C-alpha cells in the first residue's frame, strides 16, 4: 500500500467529523481561526490567489476566502472530503473557493505560475518523501510567491518521542519525523530561497491544553460522549494531553516555515 492510499484510509468520514467536533467547525487541526491567523500574520492575503494542500473539511479555505477576499483552491486526496467541502461552501464564496481532488500525487493538476501563496497546515508530516511535492509547489507558484507551512517536526529524523508514538498508535496515524535542518534543506534543494523557520511550540502547547480543558468541561463532555462514546472521549483527552506534553518538552517541534520562489 502506498503512503497516499494509507493516508486516505486513516481519515475515514467518522474520524474527520470526530476531529471537527474537537477543533471547531470545518477545522481538522489545532488552534482554529486563531492558529490560521497566526500562520499568516506577516503576510498580506488581500485579493491573493492561494492553494491549500490537504484542506480536510475546507474550513481554512472558506475562512481565508471570506476574511481576505482571496481566491482559494483546495486540493485533497480523499474524494469524500472534496464532496463535503464543496457541499459546505456558502453561495457567497462559490466564486472564490473551490475544491479539487488530488488524483495523481505528487503531481499537481495545476498550471505553472498560478498562485501567489501555497500553504499547508498540519498535513505534510503524513508524507514521507516531500521532495517531488515541494518541486511541484515551486512550479505552480508565481515568481516571488510564498510557500507557507505549519508542520510537526522532531529533534531526531525518523523518530518520535515515546509519548507521540503512543498518540499515533492510539489514533492509528502514520506520521513521519523530519528535522528542522533537513526540512530547510528539502525546501532549498527544491529551488526555494529566503527560507525562514518560526517556533510555534508555545502556541500549540496552549491549543492542545485548551482542547483537553474543553473536553473535560461538563457541558461539552456530555455532548461529546453522547455523539462519539465514553471510550472515544477518554482516549481523546489522553491523546491531546500526550501531544501537549510532547510539545512542552520539545519532543515534538511545531514550526512555521516560509519559503520564497526565486
């Protein structure tokens, strides 16, 4: 089984909705709109053309299209996600937000020099070999376009800490551990310049601890248990606490990377 097929199988519909219930409407990664705003806090998105790699349920695409009057295209492996995100698109955003299926990864079904910004939030850690995708991103970016990434990294290539390994086993996730040094090298080897990296551990530790607190709150705990069951509730709390602790101890490194097409 190739990495892309496995990734689709690890995100069935019920698991996607379970994540959304934890993160907020349309979101499948920590921090909600606050994390999205922080990801782009030094970039002007107004009227820009954006590409989202791995859009999930489409929440980030719709948020950026609405807030910044941006034209945002999302690409995703999972055909159900494409259909669901399209279904959720409000009428007022249909001209500026669209979702397409990623049928022949890592090849992007898009023209050269098309986008001002390509971004991916919490997705690329699922991909073992990022080289071909990074070269494709470089191709579809306009000259001086930006590649913005929020991703999970490790101090040691190919190895996660014990707590994060346990979380992956509990959630049945395959994540690939990449280091800061090698991540930067991969971007530069793909043609990118002005590669900058920013430590987001403090923010993401708080995001995950806030999720634990929310899950434990009396009103939400009942809602979650009624929908997903007691076992899922307990495991969810444990997994987010494991993630928060891994981040606080720098076993898990959350980094924002920004690279420019020369």
